[in-house]
């Protein structure tokens, strides 16, 4: 396995979480960046937890979506499990928000659709995140979104924690599902307004700042689009606090976004 | 070639089955032992890799391909050596070729047509940005995978050394040069290649066969060509094909003959074409104008020939003297498209050179004649912000009832048209709906209150430049 490790040159840590570390590395054969994920193993780890861990990695490796990193390699060593994901180098969405680089309307819609599409795909596979934030996503070539930080690290940690403590944590899927929808809304709201702490609050007008984030000249050119976009974001953001008024699934949300894009395109065509 | 048996192990892979075999390479479906996912493994024959020059080209090309990233581009995973054979693994795909999908009319709605072409154009733009020439790109280099196009052709190559093309290396040079998909070329960007690739793909999409064949048929026999074309128009929405012809022609033409100056221009045309659907396309038809040779005593007369108005079965008439210099050879340089003089002494002009300055002059004169007042009006005074005014017949309404809110007394000092923006300034925003809103028609809107409480409603009006300060209404819902 020494041979396999030597195919990658680790550069810097992206994030660490208890036993899980994710590094940016260079795949020497192709001189391209990859994500080098490793899980620290201890001699005390039970064979069952190792098996569970490998099963989870396999479950993620078969996923294929344009907005997900692709699994390309993996192996077990004496003290660690390693798996490599192919993901091009991009800009973390959080830094885009902090730099207040508000995307143009058509790009904002495109990003919203891509994010919703990958989360919808994961939900269809029974995989939920639960703690989405702007640093989970990377923006490639200012156009494509990649979900860099998946829920896999948390899942793997949970496996070892359960094995260590003997306590099985209950996962409320409905809660995670809603949290992802709300998380999506918050990220998009933050991206539009340039406010990293933008969120939904009851009895506060959140819609107007969202609409106002879109320049008035654009609003005038695309009447109704900003309003509809803000309504979708609002409906997503209140999914956890006011479930009756929010979206119940990414399918619903995705459908509304596609419809929004169609309206935008038809208006764009009329204007041109 | 080693001929891998089922369940044999190569690197970290277990062989599931052989997928394809040629004298120079073999493809296998394999399973990654640790990841459990299915990849494709291609083993290149030692016949190729034993030639140092050839081996260098292949590894360099695979590296170049692996560095590219686009959602619709096949991904290469790993490479290595196995029993003196070079191998690489890449994404497994099962979809049918896009060409097949289009020809069997599985993709025929305008929405699908637009969706696919904009995606194919997107990848061509990406390759162009990466300085990757894609002049040999064909529709069958793509498959439809999970509803999305995927560019799968992996046979990428640099210039092949001439000695590999000699009979001593029968087949080797051909492998590198003739099964091409993407030509990795770190040379000055060739927009023309990308335009040509897209024109070819569009051509194939609508079932006309290859662009090269079609143009040759056109030159030989006009009627056969029209017949073939009409047959394939059937599945398409009327009106689209005229635009397609124009796009193809503009993609093939030189920039100074009305051709595209950038891929973005092409993307814009494609966009407007598909969305217009049944309407006639707005793309300017090609207009030719000829100056007949005259005797020196006479003034030359101008004869303008415009391409006929597009109709559903109008025949496609590219300029008669459009020459395509051998598209079929893959080694050829960028096809030169040149417009030659049809007869000696005749001069062909692009009418835009005359027409555009003429229109500009007329516009300027009209503006001077009619527009002095307008210019005075616009430039002579500042654009002032509009003023919002809102009224309602009652401030106390029962829950779930409709109330008409009136903003029609709002005005703009410059008399600009106003759009009306109704919002909840205070209270539960989700409990109130305004129909209509944010349009010119929303001067009078119907508000529906779904909850009890006190709501502060604000109206802002927009004159195209400025928003007014808000006008406030307080509604008590019981």
C-alpha cells in the first residue's frame, strides 16, 4: 500500500474532524489536485466498526453526480483508511459571500439549481447532511458548484463513537431533511445579500432585503423573477421553523427553481 | 495483449468482463476492490507502448485529458503499468450515443433540443478556454448518461510524428491520429475549430448526416439535398430549422462575412433561436449584393439580392461559392472557408457595409429633426424620484377577506411609467398575498390577509431608475 500512497503528494489540510482528515493533495501521475481523505484507525477498533466504515465509504463511492466529487481510489493501511476524491480546485462559497461577490441573477439561479440538484440526488439516495454551510461548497470556474464537504465525515465519526460508547444515536431523518432545505435557503440568501449571517426570523421582513439584493435595473428587466426567487428562498428558509409553510422536499424546491429559470429565460429572450 | 480473465486482479481492480477489443487496446469493466464502484479499464497494447515516441504521446495526452474538468466530460481516474502494458481507468458509462438518441427521435422536443445544444456548446466553450482544439468533435463522441450529455471520446493526441504513419508502423499512426476526438493542442486558440465542431454537431443532430456529405450532395444535386432536408425537418418545430441554417452558416463563415466573432455570440443566437420556437428567427438573413461590371462611361448599378423569406420548406442555399477545403481529413489544418468572386469582374459586397451606415445616417437625421424636444426634455432636467401614494377603503378587515389597495394616485414628476411594489413592512410577510404585484398593472392590487393581526403595508413605486420613498398603510385584520 506504500506504493499507492506514493501516488499522491499531500499539500495542506482542508479540515479535520476527530478521526477524519481531509487534505488537498496532488495526484502525481496526472499532476492534478485531489481530495485525500483519511480515517485514523486504532488497534482497539472493532472489526464490526471497520466493516461499517468501509460499507459507508463504498456507499458514497458509487454515487455519480456532476456536482459531487468523484471517488477514484482508496485502500486500507495498518493505521488508516484512505480514499481519494476527484474535485477540481475552486473557491469556497463562504469566501465568495464574505467578499460580497453577489452573483448576477442568471448565475444565482444557476447556482441555486445546482445546489438543489445535488442535495435532491443525495436525499433520493437516503443521504442527508444536516449541517450545510457555505464552506461545504466550492465554486469552480465561477459557474459550477461542488459539494466538497459531505456528511460522510460525521457518519464515519458516529460509527466509531457508537462502537466506543456502545450508545446508538437516533437520527431523525425528517429533521435532517428539513435542515438541509433550510440550509440551502440560508446559503443562497447569504450569497445574494452578501451577509454571511443572513437567516429567516419570524415576524421580520426577510423578503425585501432578498429582493433588494437584486439591482433594481435587473428587477425592472425581469419583472416578477426577483419576487419569485425571494419567495422560494423564504419558503426554503422557514422549512424548519414553520414546516407547514416551507418545502417538504427538494423535489418540490427543485421544480420551483426550474420553473423560475424558465421564466427568466423567456424574459431574457423577450428583452433581447 | 494480455487478455484479462474474469475475476483477475489488476492494480486495485477486479475484472468483471471485457467490453471492447481492438488490435491496439482492450476495454474492461472492472470493480474497485476497496471502493466497490465500477470503472472502465483500458489496456494499451505493448505494440504501441514499446515505441518510445508513441508511448510518450499516449501518456502525455492522457495526462492532459485528466487535467481537464467539466461536468459533461469523461473523468480519468488512474493510470499505471500491468505486465509491460500501459493501462488507465476512467468513468464507466452505459448510455447510448447522442447521435443515436437524436436520430431515433428520442430527443425531438424544442426544450430537449435547446437543452442539449446549450450543454454541448458549454463544453466546447470550456475546451476553447482551455486552449483545447476540438475540430474533430462529432455527435457520436457524446453519450447520454443519466439524462446528461457526456463527452466520452478519449483518443486525444498531439501531432503524430510522420514516421509512425509509414507502412512499417501499420495501424499505429492511425490509432493516434484517426480515432481522434479531442485534439489537445497548446497552440494559439482556434475559435474556428470550435465553431466548426458546433456546426457539425448541429448538422448531425437534425439528421442531415455529416456536414461534409451534405455540402457535397448539395453541390451535386440540389433536389436530392432538399428532399433529404425536408424529410428530417418533420420532427422539428417549424421555424427552428431556418435559424439552424443561419447558425451553421455563420459558424462556417469568416468573421468579416457575417461569421461569429466569439462563441458567446453563437450561444446568444442559439438561445434566442430556441426560445422563439415557432416565430421566425431574428438572426439576420444573409444578404448578398452584386455590382455588375459596367462600361467606364456609366455609373455602376447596384443589384441587391436578398435570400428569400424563410418558409417552412425553403431550401437551404449556402453561398454557391462557399468552398470547404477538405473537412474529411483529420490531419488537415483548419478548414479555410473563402468567398470567391463568381465571375471575373464581378465584385461581391456585404450589404451591411452599405446598409448599416445608411440606417445610422437616417436615424441621426430623424433624431435631429424630431428629437430636439426629446433631447431637451431628457437632458434638460434631472430624473426625479417618483412619489408613492396609497389608499384603502377600509383599515379594518376580517381574516381571509380581500381588500383593494389603491396606489394609482402615485406619480412621477418626469411622467415615466411606474411599477408598483407592495410589501409587508411589519407583520407576518407570509400571511399576506398581493395580486398583482411588482408590475405596471399593480397600481390597484388585491391583498388577501390569511392571519389576524396588525399589518403595516408599504408601497414603493419604481420609474425605471429610482424607487420612491414608501407610502404606508396600516391594516387591522380581525
